């Protein structure tokens, strides 16, 4: 990650809807796949590109299911692009993909919450953050962001980020915020 570190922020919002609502999202994607399979020879939503989805989304009659499928297709494409960006050490492109992923998780998959959105959007406001998104199953929990560092991370950007987050969180009853540095090493990934 070069001059960037991954930072995890914990919104401290419990995943109260994960089991039921996340399973609903999965079922909605499965329904969308069945609708598309009536006209397309695909075995999974990941078989589609964004352009193929756009050309065939009319086959999905339900607007909510269409949003869920859009997220699944575009998230798969973003994941493929993210692997390439990381292999090329293009952290800014990787960050933009993180941002797009969060917008899709928030707007199409609808698994975010105000506290998580505040963490992510506050990170987006800072010039030393390449990208930020919700992580895990959604409906609360953590975010991950890529933070540009100087030689002395603890004396420069991390405190600025922490201060900005604490100011934003005054609007919530939640007062405790947990953040941690994550040490990451690029590893060999299987072909996608």
C-alpha cells in the first residue's frame, strides 16, 4: 500500500439486522438472477458486466430487486478492478473503488446506517484519505479507509482524522469510537 495504511473504525452500532435483512438481500439477488436467466445464459450475477446488466435490467420487474442485482454486478466488477489497482500500486484508483462500493452498499444494497455513513463521509472530506467504505455484513459495525501517511503517522494525519470524526459524532448519542491501524501485506490472490 506504499504510503497508505488501512484504518478500521468501529461505529459501535450492533449488527441487529444482519441475519434477517442480509438474508433478504441474498434472496432478492437470487430472484433477480432467476428473472435474468429467463432470457440470458448466465449461471451467476457475476457473469454479467455493468454494460450487460444495464442492457438487460428491464427483465427484472421489481425496482428493489433491480437495485440489489445492480449492486451485486457492480460490486463484482469493482472487486476485479480493485485487484488490478492494488497489483499496479494505484492506491488512488483503489480508493475511488472503495468509495463507489460504499455508495452502492448504501444506496442499492441498503445495508448502511447513519453512524457508518458519518464515518465514511467524514473520511471522504479529508484530502489524505484515498477511500472509505463500510465493511462486513453491514447494518452497523466497521468501516475501512486508506489513509495516506507521512513518516510519522501518529503525529500527522491520524489525529486530524480522529478529531474530525469525534466532532461529527457529537450529533449521535454514541460517544465511544474505536479505531485501529491494520497492517496489510499484498498477498497472492487466486485468479478471479
